[in-house]
C-alpha cells in the first residue's frame, strides 16, 4: 500500500506528539522524508524511497494511539488510492 501524507500537515502532527523520541521514514507528497525528533533536536532529511512508511514513537506518557492513527489517516494525500 503506497500512501502519501500531506507534508505540512505531517510536520504539524509530528511536532504535536508528546514523546521522548519520534523517528521514521515517511512518504509525503513532497517525497520521502527521514524524521528524527527529540525534546532538544529535530532533523528532517530527504531520503531514498522505502518499501513503506514507518513511524516509531518512544514515550513514557500514555499516547492515544487510536487518535494518532485517525490523525495520520486524515492527512493522507491520496486516500482513494489504497
């Protein structure tokens, strides 16, 4: 399944996650993006195409995973192509 996510909406969503670390490789409507966020640092880099998008979140706090999933699904740039 080749989903793409709206780049700017994804940035807003990732920065809103309250976690010690957010890391991943995500296909956006502006290309593939390598993400690495911590409380004190953020890096976003273009990267080679991957098999699929992946996001890893490390948090000591509870995260509403269902709400996060729904938020990610809502920012797909091609939701009819699934």
